[in-house]
């Protein structure tokens, strides 16, 4: 069984050339909501739709920072 990781302090800084900076914001455009992914399929557009949906959900929950247009 996989270990469940949760809690703790969120790291909001990243190192760029040994200088702490704010984390990158994600920007998702042309999103088509899709929650189903066939992992045996070979459709890049479907994979992109599912990834865009996941990023949007993480932004809505405050896990990551970004915009969806």
C-alpha cells in the first residue's frame, strides 16, 4: 500500500540560481473539462484536457497558484 502524504508547511518559494523566488503560476488556456483518462489510449489532446482539468481543480482548491482562461 502506498504511503499517504499530507499536512505540513507548504513551500511557497523555489530556488533559482540560489535565490529564493515565488513559485511559478500556472496558466491554462483552451480548456475542455475532462475527468476520464484511458491510459491505454494514445490521444495527446485527451491527455492535455485531463491535465488542464486537474490543474484547474488544484487552483480552485488553493493547492497551486495560476489562472484558467
